[in-house]
C-alpha cells in the first residue's frame, strides 16, 4: 500500500484479495487509483471497509469425467492402433 504525489497528480495503490469484490477468484490483485487536482485517490482506495468473508467455491468438483475416462480405457476405447 502506498501513495506517490507529484506536482499535478497523486497515485495510490493497494494489494487486495479479489474475492472481496464479488468475483470467484482468490487472487491478490494490485488496485491503482490516480487523481488530479482536488481528487484524493488515497481516500478512495484506503477507506475500504467491505465485508471480508470466506466465499464458497463457485462450483462443485466434477467426478463424472474421471469415471467416463476410466470406463473407456478399460474397454479399449480412446486408444488408437496404426
């Protein structure tokens, strides 16, 4: 997390987990906000008080594909002979 101020612009950045923003990813992302003049990007970025929760997986693990592949190979399917 940090802020850089220049003569005409201010830039703020912060690393947040993407799952807190309603996406089905648990990845750390760099969020950057820039502003000029009276805009204060650090107020926008650092006032994040959202709900931090352990969101459930978006889908269940699939077992059917493994079962089908095992059946095909045991019956000789999926193998090619020249």
